[in-house]
C-alpha cells in the first residue's frame, strides 16, 4: 500500500490531499497540463521537484530512503535509455547497477532480460543500440528497463504521448495485460480520459495540484462531484447550461438530433463546425450562448451555419 | 528556359567576394609557400629549382625531429590535462543559478586575453626573483627557476597553456551538459547508478560531440602554439622548449632560409592535417560500428 499524506504538488496552490494506492491496481492520474501529475511522480520517486508531502510505502516513510535505493521505477514521457548500451544491456542496467549490493548473478540477469524482451516484443533487437530503434521500440525498451527492477511501485509519466495514435492504442492494450499480471502499485499519468477507461482500475483526478475526485473510472464518469471533474473525464468536453439558476452539464455523447427517441428536453444549436471520421461525427455550435459539441454515430448531413434542433434525456443531465 | 540563364550566372557575382577572400588569404599564400619550397632563392632574380631537396633536408634535420617530438609531447600533455580538467570544471558549474552567467564570464576571461599578454603574465608570475608563483615556490623550500631548468620550463609552459585554454574545454563541456534532459539523470538515479556510472553512461555519451570538437581545436591550436612560449621562455633554456613553430620562425625570419622554411611549413601543415584527420576518422569510424 502506497500512501500520500498531505501531498502538496504545486507552489501556486494551497491544496493538499491524501491518497492511497493499492497493490495490483493501476491508478490513472488524470489531469490537464500543469495539474501536478509529473510532480506527483517525482514526489513518489523522491526526485527534486517543488512537491511536498509524506510518501509511505507499507508504513515506511520513503523520505528516509535514498532515491538510489527507492523501491520505485519510472517510465518517462521522453524515451529515456542509455545511448551507448545495447538493448540487452539497457534492460539489465538496473540489475547490474545493484549487483554490487549482492543482488543477482549473471545467469539470473540474462534470464530476466530475455523474459522481459519477449514480453515487450523487443527480443529480436537485443544487440541494437537505442538510436537504431523506432520511437515505439525505444519506449518498449524503457518500459522493460523499468520492469526489470521489479520495484513494488511503478510510475509511468505520460509514457505514450510521444507515440503516434495507432502505436499508442496497441501498446496501451499490451501494457494493461503486462501490468495486471503483477502485484505492483502502478501509477499512470495521462491527460486523456480514454486511458482511464482502458487501463485504470482506479482514476485520480487532479486539477491545479488539487485532488478533485478518485474512484473506479466508471463511477467517476457517472457521478462526477464537480464540473471540473466531469470536464476532465469527458472527451472532447462537456456542454454547460443553466436551469433554475443551477449549473447543469451534458456530455457530447448524450446529445441527439430530435428525430431520435427518448428525448425529453430540446435545445437550439447554431452549427459552427462539423467534423466526421465516418464512424462518428462531432457537431460544434452555439447553444444558449455557450459553445457545445455533440457526438453522434455515423455520418450526418449537417453543414456549418445551419440551425439544428438537438435534445437529450433528462436523466443524462448532471447538476451541480 | 533561356530567360533564366542570365539570373543563374549573376549568382556567381555573389560568390565572388568569398572566392577572392579565400584566394588572397589562403590559396595564394599556400601556393607561394609550395613554390618557395622547391626552389633555392638567393635573391629575387636568382633562384634555382631544387625539387624535393629541402623536404629531404628538413626531414633528416635532427633539430626538426627534436622539435617535432617536443611538439607531440607538449600537445599530448596538455590534452590529457585539459580535457578531463575541463569536464570536471564544467560539472562543477551550477546550471540554473543566478551565479551561472557570472561564472561563465569569469571562466572565459583567459580566452579573451591576447596571447602575448598571456605569455608576459606568466613570464612575470613565474619569475623566481619577483613573480608571485616563483617566489612562493622558492619560499616553500623548492628550488624553482624556469629560465635555467628545462623541466621547470616545461612545467611552467604546460601550466600556462592549461590556465589559458582549459576554460574553452570547460565551456564546451558545460554547453553539452546543459543539453542533457533531467529525466536521463532521474532514470539513472532510480536505476541505482552511482556518480561514476552516471558520468560514464549518462553524461559522457552525450558529451561526445562537443568533446570531439574540443580535442580537435586543442590539438590544432597546441600544435601551432607560438606566441606564449616565445614570450615565456624564448624556446630555452637551450632548445628545451623550442616547439615546431618557433623552430620554423627561426629558420624563416632569423636565418632567412626561405626554401627550407617553406618545405618545413608544408610538412608542418600536412602533419596537423594528418593528425586531425586520423583522430576524426577514428572516432567517426567507431561511431559507425
């Protein structure tokens, strides 16, 4: 069990929070840029940042542990590997750096390298140097290096943002399988709510160093405690409106054209933009003075400038 | 098609100044030297073609060989001191401190001092009768006189060059160090890397580029060094600190042996070229393995 007590992630904010990360669980830390995600990772890793707070692993304060010996490994946004070591040496590096402390003999190291290289599908590249690998392979290597350490805490700080879309999705699915097998405490930061659903057993929402909400991804999605929390879990964003001087919000996927069934409230939309990829479409426009976006299945015959009657089911409205 | 041609030719006018400057500053003087090196010049109207005679003579001249060996010893010595020392100094410079610009300016100062002034500074600094360094060392009970003892002269010469040029290596290495992103250090730290491993596997590979430049610059510059030893020791005591350029100057200006001096210059030039090429191609070749 990893515990954060009085975590203060940003100098600009006063916010402090506590959180507990359970072993064998993947916690997706979701937040916009500058929300304190990286600072959270650094706090846990014990590396210099402006974050403050107590980090307890099974009751032991990690502050008392030298970063060199911290039971934590980390994958970074940039592809971090040793440029003049081969793939095999790179994977072995956290094991070899510790060998002086009487950890592992050569055979065990070789076996471990082989196992990880197979898991991450880089076993055919073992004698290459990192700069000879593609971006996706370099990040696979970085993940293998992090796993090699077999630390009870694994931090992944937006590991896939520098990869292209398809590679990202593929690696994400692999990662889920890979991480679920272990009894590791996994903290995965992201700014994409989809990561919370594909990877997360739990999601922790951060905004400006503040903990907005935490829980199972679907729970947080269904029962957001604040507009900001709902906004973070929505893609591309939420649609706000006011009813009886209360702030209400609707998700893009809950809006429909009025010809559909199950509608008990309607809105007028002045369409400003329309995008589609064939399987789904996004209609952007103005509703009651606010910018809205509606997501629909398939293609729609809509052009910018047109007036559109849209509707939603009252049960999908979230009130704050 | 034809309407484009005048425009294309006009572009040559743009290149012309560079061609002229390079011709007057490099090609013509170099060719003049090559021309002198195959002639025996008695006066401007009396000259004989002698072929490779001056080259043979130079290469068999024991004074040339001695100066050459001294030169190699000097260059290797200052390289083995300046490169590690420069890296060490660079690692000591704080990267994001308010002091950083000040430190860099102070560090760059030796590089801004005219070379003959550097020579003069050390000539006085090291004097055993009035120089701070010379007097201090003698006061410690160590006999030190760089004008009479060849070893002392060498040590002083090397110290002067280290003082003068280590800053260059340090500044280059510092630039290389600042370009290493923090996550590389952090990852190595979490891997449990100690300071030496951090240097060996994180910093050194990324300093390669700037260090190659540093070694090349220092190799070429030290091979051509003239002013500072000329002012400091004048090549003495005896010929103990006579390096290649000084030997050349003696031949060309002192004895006015233009033919042999020209042959010497060409050999000298080819040696520098050869060393740099050997060094560069060996590191680049290793890179491609």
